[in-house]
């Protein structure tokens, strides 16, 4: 029988030591959410818990050594993710302070701003990240808050010119933050240079609003009661010229603007791209919370009995095929996402510790982070709800934690970018690469290119290209009735689908070149197709990450079990999208029926390993805090 420890070692990845440390240290901190607390009490408790994290070394890991940190971004992201197993309010609070606010200061600022970082690490300086406005969330380039330079006093005047320019939903703004990293339109000498970031004090040491600053409380939300989300309005608030975070742009004493990046668009996306860590953390944390929910529901399904099966004996829930179908594919998907997340964090860590990272690799990292965040958070919403329902009325009791997990993760689908917008970002990256190759080709050239070169565009983005190609090349012929369980066949189906969706989306969008006056309408009409590009690309990336993770597993029994889990992930995804595969003649009717048969066979095979798979997530049973598991 496979040991859960072997699975956990495989899943924990490069920062295994951080996960193991966190399981021990965090378990001893009494981080369980207390439903009896008022809003103010919950927020105060989370702030005290935040202070306990300083000594773990996780906050310092996210900052460079020359600025007072320890320079281990992979550790920082993994540590934040582990918080999600315990209390998502604490995870969000930590992410805002050290990831978003601290990240803005370090990545967008220069030496004069970096002096603040030691105080940010040890919480002497509490901050918030004031980007989103009432009128603009995903469309950051259209933010309305202004920062107008006054050469006479060498100050920027921060102002909220309209009701819709109010900074909204800002974590920390309701009570705890003293300083905000404010995103505003930089205006100097009458010219608008677009959105930049400024350090703006908002409260004094007594917690009172500073002159010109008006903060308010968002109050009760759907979840995350321990996070003090608030709103901020600015009325001609003056800050020194030096408060512009000036790594990518500067304004001299006379008001002259300069930037090392000439293009305003490139400059904006470069600035935003440096803050990628928040998006990586949100996706990973959503997955961590999902693993907790599945650990609770899975254990409950192994002990709860309902209806007589064999004579005189009630049946354990997990023995019902419908219950297996409800939970085991979700477990398999969570395994897949953990391997993909590990790979993403490793790539992020490498790029963020290089002195001069490659711009193309940076853009691909941003695309990968956007896509994974979207599917991880959507999975969390679906899986936690299914886990709740799978536990019946007990799952609806707050004492069993599932309702809290559901409420606290719900915002993640729009937090750090609306998922539909993020999937379009992924598609844009793919289609841009495609368009560079097909520009100017006639229809015959398009067909020839599609036949010869599109596969290379897809393959260039594989996680373990050599391994993946060998598996695809070794796949059995289509006549083999068992070929659906072959990894090469699964990879080929995913890759073929991605290539086809990219090709057809590109052809639809190229009409805009012939009809530029209808470019918006053409894009709008193809938006469902564009989203499909993002979805199928990321699903293929995840399958490849899972495949590569299995290859790295050093325990033969665990490796064999992981192969079956990976097949369940792949065939469940094919089953969900069976209509596409049949419509495009990638699956015959008989083979489509075989997909469902193979899924059912895998469920039966994996059923005896349910507890092992759950324990492989590494969520300590003592921290599950579900009363129904102990009664």
C-alpha cells in the first residue's frame, strides 16, 4: 500500500521544508477562525496573529537581502499558501502587507523607498495596496485618481476627482494601515503619463485620518471577517516628490518626466508585471483551501453510513459510485494543480532571483500565473461547494468549517483579477505569438503554416518538452481499445485541441485587419472562442506539469498511484469537454463512451486509496477543526 508520506513528498515540491515547518509552527498558533467574534474582535485577532508570523522568517523571505530580507521568493509564496490551510483572513492580511504593499515598495521603488522595508517586515509600518477603484477594477490603466505635480512646492497632489475614483475594497484601509501604495495617474506640466504608484500616508499614530484623507469601512463581507477592507478618498492630499515609486519613471524638481521605458503601454505592463507574486499566491492559496475542504469531506465520506447495501449493513458513503464521482475527480484535479503550482513557483523564484530576467520569459510567467489563478480559484469554488453538499446538513454547520472555507474563498475568483479577464490575457499571449508568425500570409500560406508550425508554438511552452514528446511519440495506435489510459494519448488529445482552438480563433480575429472599423465587434463576437484558447492552454500545461511531477517522484508505489490519479484528471477533463472532441472528430461516439467507462474504472481502482490520497495533501488532522469528524 502506498504511504501518504511518499505522496506528500512528491506534492510538496522544492519548498518541502517550508511546508513541513509551517505544518508544525502554524499548528501550534491556534489559528482556527472563531465565529463568536465581532468584526472588530476578529480583525484585532488576525493582526495579533500576523505579528506571530514575523519570527517564522516567511515575511523576510519575500524581500531581497540588500533591503533587509532573506531573498527567497519561493519560500515567501509557499509560506503564504500554507496560511490558507489555517485561516484565509490571515493569509489575505499577510498577502496585503508583505506581498502587495511591501512588494510595491520593493519592486516599484528605489533605494530611497527601500529603507522602509525592515519596518514593513516587522510590522512597525502597516500598509495597504490602493489600486482598485469603485469604477475600475480589472481595467487598471483607466483608473481616475490623479497625482498632479506642483513644481512650486515639489509635491504631488493626490486627488479623487469623481465618486467612481474612490479606492474600494482595500485590505487594511478600514482600520490598520497607516500608509497606502496608491495607484494614480501621474500628471506633470499638463501631460498625463498614465498610472504610477505613490507612497501616501493615510493615518496618524492614533489611527485618525490625515488631513484630506477620508477612509471608511466596507463592513461585513461574504467572508474574510478578519480583514479590514475599506475605502479611501483623497482631497488634494500633498506628498513629497520623492514619494513617487520611481524605478520605472521619475519627475525632476522642475516637473520633467522621464522613464527608461519609452512606450507608455510597455511601461505600465512592466510595472504591473513586477507584482506577479500576489496572483501566484492567490491561486496557490485557493488550492490549499480546497485541499482542506476535500480532506474534511473525504474523511466524512469514509465514516458516514447511509442506507442499507448488503443485508443488515449500512453503506459507507465513499462506496457509492456517485459519491466517488463527486469527490475523487476533484481530488485528482487538486493533485494536478499542486504540481502545476510548484512548477509556477519555481519559475517565478528563478526569474525573481536573476539579476536580468528575460522579458519573454517574464511575460510567459505572467500569462501562466494568470491562467493558473483562474482555474485554481474556479476549482476552489466548485470543489468546496461539492464538499459541503457531500456532507449533507453537517456540512452546513459552521463548526465543520466548510461554510467558512466557501465564504472566504469566494472572492478569489475576482481577487487579483477577474477570472474571465485573466483567461483573455492568457489567450492574448498565445494569439500574439501566433500572429507574429502568420502576419501577411495569404490563405494558402496560412494553411501551410498551420500544418507545419503551429505545433511548434504549442510545444515551445511545454514544461518538460523532451519527456512529453517521447510519451506522445510512443502512444499506441487509435485502434487500441485501451489507448485512452496511455499518457501519450492523453497529452496528444490536449495538445491537438489547443492547436486547433488557437488556429481557428486566430483566423476569426484576423478579419479585424480587413475591417478595422469593426475590430471591437469582431473581437466581441469571438470572445467565447478567446476564452476557450486560455482554458485549453492551461489545462494542457497542468497535465504536462502532473506528468513531469510523476517522473520526479522517487517512490515506485507512489509513482504508480499518481499515474492513475493523473489519468483520472485527464479523462475527467476530456469527459467534461466531450462535446468539443466529438464535434471536431477527435473522438468517435464509441471512444467517447469509453472515456466515461475508463473514468468509472479508475474510480473503482482508486476508491481503496481514498484516505491515502487525502493524507497526501499534508493537512494535519488536528487542524481540520471539523466537529463531525470527531463525533
